[in-house]
C-alpha cells in the first residue's frame, strides 16, 4: 500500500457519484494541510439546486486552480478537463466502485440531506433525481475506458480502488 507521504502535493480523486470522493478529499486535505477543490461546486451555480455554470466560466475557474496553486486536492471528474489536470497531478486516486453501490449510496445520501456534506453545493437541497440515477447506471460506467486511457497517459502515480473495503483499508493505513 502506498505511503501517504508518497502522494505528492497535487492529488486528483475521480470516480462515480456518491463514491466517497469528496469525503476522501476532505480527509486528505485535513491530514496533509492541502486545500481541496470540489469540481461540482465550481461547475454549478450556488443556490440553484445544481444548475450548471457556463462551460467557459467553469473552464477558466478550473485553469485558475491549476495556475494559482502549487498544491491542491481536486475531486471530481469532468472528462474534458481531466487531461490538463492529470498532466499536473502527482497522484490520481480512482474510486472505481460498483454502479449499483453508487446508486444505493446516492439515494441514502439524498434522504439524509446533510447540509454539511463535503462537496455539497451551497444553498442546494439533496433531492432524488432519476436522471442522475440513469446517468450513474448507464452513462458514467462508459467513462471507465476514458479514465483508463487518461490515467495511463499521465505521469502521475495511480491508486485504483475497486471497493469500499479497499477504501476503508486506505483510511486506516493513512490514519485519516
């Protein structure tokens, strides 16, 4: 298992929705004292229940993170911006979990509607969205090949976790 000190100072976390990306990013941020950026918060307009930001504005904000910060933890996917992010990353952590488990966790998370959930959009409510469930089950899994190609092309260290059991071991190993 990779020692925490080997991750470097520019960490990307990717994976399916409700897979634990934001929570892991927050835990790493606290432990490593590195600022975390949640891409969903940048890609959406606060107080709108997840209305998407203009793509050009999102792209500029994404580039500003990379240009203005020597250290960062960035969690989220957004395939069109991955290559730029991965080219600067020291480590990519890929939470490659079951789509059915992600849907279960999404529904559970939505029913809890925790206003302090890491990665939550300011002023939004967690509401069950069947388009989101459909996306998680049928569209997002097709991105695995894209993620695989982009991670292989990157010079970053790759940590690919395939289950919550593996993620729990990492939490314990890194004392998060």
